[in-house]
C-alpha cells in the first residue's frame, strides 16, 4: 500500500483509540476537577465495564444488537452505582483528603482486580460487535485522465469502529452540554470552584461528590463496553488504559474537559500513526516523553488553570 | 431570633472559639467586633455549619447546629463571606442562580431575582459577565445579592466593606439598613469603629475566642473608649 492510504488507515485506528481514551479520560478529569481526587482505580472501572458487557451479553442470549444495547445501558449503570457506593463508604470517610484518597483508590484498584480474577477468571473473553461490516475506503490518484477515485487493497475499516468514534463524539458533546447548560452541571461547577461556598448555598456537596464519582466511573465503563468488541475483556486491561488516561489528563490539564478531549485526540492519533508506521512501544515512549516535557514546561497542562 | 450559647469551635486540634454566647434580634443590626484572629470569621462559619462546633446555635427555635451544613441556608440564613468568595468562573446570572437554589420556595424564584436585582441595578446590566471579571465593588454587590437570594431571616456579613471605595461602602450600608427595616436580623463583622457607631443596635466584642464585652445602641457612645481599647486602636 502507498504512503497516503496507509496514513489514512493509521489515522482511523488512532481515531478509535482517541475516541475511547477521550471518554475514559473525561471521567478521570471530571472526578479530579470537581472532587480533587486522583482516582487510581479508574482503569478498573473501565475493565469492569468490559467484563460487565461480556456478562450481560452472555446471560441475555438475545440478538447481537439487543445484547449490546443492554450492555451499553446496564454496565455503566452498575459500575456507576458501585463507584458511588465506594465513594460513600470509603472516600467520604477520608473527608476527600487528596493524599489519603490516592492510597484508598490504589487499594480499591487491587480489590476490584482480584475480585474480578476470582469470579471472572484470567481468560480474555470476546463480545460480539452488534454490527461489523467491512467498509472499503476510497483513495485518489492522479492519472492520465486527471484525479480519479480507486479502492486500494487493504484500505478498509469496519462499521463498528466508525460507530465507536461517532458514539464518543455524541457522548462527550452531551457531557459538555450537560455541564454548561443544566442546573446539575451548574451545581457541579460551583462545587468544583468552591465546595465550602456551595455548601453555604444549600448544595449537598457530599451527594454531588458521590454522583460525580459514579458518573466518572460510568464514563470509564462506557469506554470499556465500546472497546470490548475490538479488544477482549480481561481482568488486567485497566492498567494500560489508566496510564494513557493519566497521560491525557496531564497533557490536557487536570480538571479541564476541553484539554482532555484535545489531548486524547493528540495521544490517540499519534499512538495510531506511530504504531502503524513504527511500533506500539515507540508510541508509548513518545507519549510518556511528551508528558515529561509538559510537566517541565507547562505543569498545569495545555488547558489547565495555573493555580490548580 | 438568633441565639448562640456555649459555642466552641476550631480547626482540627486548634480551638478558636470558647464558650461564646451571642444574640441577634429581627429588625436589628448586631455587630461583631474583635482584633484580627479573635474568631469573628470562625463564629460566622460556625453559624453556617462550616466548621466543627459544640454548643448550640438556634434560629427561631430551630437548632442550626443539629442540621447538615447544606440545610442551614434553607432555614433562612444568608451568608456574605469575607473576601466575597464568588464562583469566579461562573457568570453573574449563574451566581444568582446558585443563591436562588437555596431559597425556600422554587416558585418564587422569578420574583425574588427581580427584587434582589432591583437593589443592585448595576448587576442587572452584567448578567452574562463572569463574576471574576467584575470590579471589587460589583463583586461585593453580587456576594450580597447572592445571599439575599436565599430569602434570609438572618443575614451574615463578614467585613463587607473591606477594600471598597466610599461610594460603594455607602451603598452596602444602605442595603443593610434596608434589610434591617424589612425585619431581617443582620449580623455584621466589622473592624472600623466609625462605621459601626451610627449603624449598630448591639455590639459584641470577642477577644481570643471568648466574649469580652457587649454594648447596646444606648451605651455605645459612652463605651466608645472601652471599645477602642478592646480593638487596640
């Protein structure tokens, strides 16, 4: 395949990763932004979403589309409720102290991971995509008769991968609109800016924290459900996803939703392109190097506020 | 109206207030005075339930100390904190909206918003402006307006005139007098004796977290020298 079509293919792979990463990192960023809690267990909520999707589709036994739609609704809801319960029983007792909550979420990470290993097992298990038709992509070439379209061999994607990209765009746009225009979003932003003052004006801040922690985990679980027809569900799959999410929120600026989305596109696309042309390991090395440079030259991230 | 008895409060192991007692009546301006670090702001926060405290704070017989902190404003307590503490990245309209959220009756929000903005017409012209970009005086107006949106029976103002120009101080003073005449209990933390003399119905002085002395309007003029000695001016 020539360079041009090959680059398009790499960009599409990168866009799928960027979409999933943007969803997952938005949850991490939302939790940090509102609660100032660095949730180290976030990757496990992503893994739980994927595992729950496998469980729902296995148990339901309906058609592939019905199974998947049920997983898209049930898995994030269940994971979100679990996270909200973890918030109320663990983080609330620690009074949301930034240092102690890091240790607590590390503990939560291992508890979730080992419980999953004990119940779900060590095998990676697939979930059937609701639709997965191959779509050949056209390319242009300059021939004797001017520009003409042709379909290079191997230049194709699947309808499911395009669905993942569209679903992530719709969900993140919905999240942005919710935060900007709804009364609940206004309360979350007020709590983010000054929790004590929000309390002084009738906002039940601890309830807001439980909802935000649950919503952040539900976003990670949604990402897990969306990725599981492409990658299989495995009890260790949260680790890499957590690392990439941290890379994204550090580059974008902790707590900034815009920064998170921009950084997810940057990291996802570069990962896709470098992985296709060179190697996935080099892609990770470069992403980590970018984080180091951001931490040195712009510690608040690309879109983060300086005093955060 | 407001009755504080045997109130002790602090941060962690450090006690700031010890056995403080205070009363504020409806239709009166009660002023709380004391040197820096005496515990005035901690007392205001204790009423709001924002610091851990023992003792009792009751408002019209309701024990505020027994309530979760977020329910205190719903019982009619409006708070203008020291340094204004607006939601700086939210607009004027959104700050007002947050205040209205703690008002007792959601159906009256429209009328309440109009009533409050009538007191501060300048804010009405800046509804879409971010609070953090307002001038100091406008920010104080917004902090006061936000507290009035709660439809308070008791209005707490913690050094509302700090750092403001004279015209703005006079406007805030007029609002306090209007609220008093409307029957609200106003509890004001103020450092400047000159500002207090023509305004206060009662003055409570606290020193090192304890009650030191109190004055009524009638004995304030005679006790001015003692008041000055308490404040070290």
